[in-house]
C-alpha cells in the first residue's frame, strides 16, 4: 500500500540480514518480492536501517537512519511507484524516565514509495494510529516529534505514556513533479497533514503478559487544490 492505494498479489517472499557485531550498532537490510501485483507485474521492495545507541552518564542517545525503496515491473510504470524514502532520527532515552525524539523523512520527487510488504511498513515519521501512507507519496517531507515517560520512576510500575506531534508537506502540480507523478498526487488528493497523538500503555503487573493501551489521535488534512480542511479523530482501546 502507498498513499492509501491497495491491490491484490499472488504470493510474496522476503529475506533479511541483521548484524550486531559492533557494540551498540544494529544494521538491517531486507528485500521483498511481491508476485503478480494486480495481475500485471512483480514488485520489488527494499529496506535498510542503521541504529546506534550511545550510553551516556544517566541517559542514552540514539541515532537512526532508514531507507525504503520500491521498483515495479513495466506494466505498472504508470503508477509512478518506483520511489524511495530516506529518514533520520535522533533521540534521548532513560533520562529519569523521560525520552524524546525528532525524525525527518523525505521521498523522491517523481515517484511514490510502496510500503507495507516485508520489514518496515511503518516509518520514523508515522504517528501511532494514522500510519505511514501519507508519508510515502511523491515529493513529500514529513516530520515527527515524540516524547515518552515511564511512570515506574514515580512508583507506578508498568505504566508508560507517549505523545506525538507530526506534520507532512506534500508536493503539488506546481512543484517539480513529472506529469505522471503530478497526476498521481492529484488523483489521490494531494494534501498536507498535521497529527497530534497520545497514548497510555499499562503492563498489568499482577497478570503476566497482559498489556492494555488507550490511544487518541487527531489529524487535520488540508487539500491543496481547494484549501479545504477536514479533521479525523480516533480513540482506540487495545488489550493483549
């Protein structure tokens, strides 16, 4: 799926390599092959990531980089989904129970990116409920601030909180998109998004393995062609 577009396929396979031989560094690379998409052609999906965690005195610093790419067979060229997404993230964690991060991601100018098959269907700039599809459209810049708190530091074991603020700026026909990619953005309703989300998660100490979560997210969508704004609000309760 990319930009809310979904279709059928006839099986898929994937393989990945993960390396942690260097202290505090994790490297991941993955390839996925999706067969006979929309009964037209195969699709290749690529994923790579580097995560470095630097222990400091009383907290940890994180540095992350991510790449996603997709390639379609000739029969699917008209979709303009041979794009790539690159993103970086810096974070601080375990600072007296607090954590914070900032992430930035950008897509290729002329093509959208297929995400959702194999590893990494989400992204650094995704919010918890609305997901990643709007971040994968052609000529899109996306951003995400996040903050966390572990309430065990004040005596409430198992309770954690997350707050997120993200926004997405998408190119339009006035940008340097090629004709087909501009048509794709117009067809899917090129828009800018602002998201605010919050979550409380509770791992119940008295019942091993039971976790509950309450999530809320509000999203404002502004369609570029009309400047019309619409709001979406979602409240989720999860238990597992």
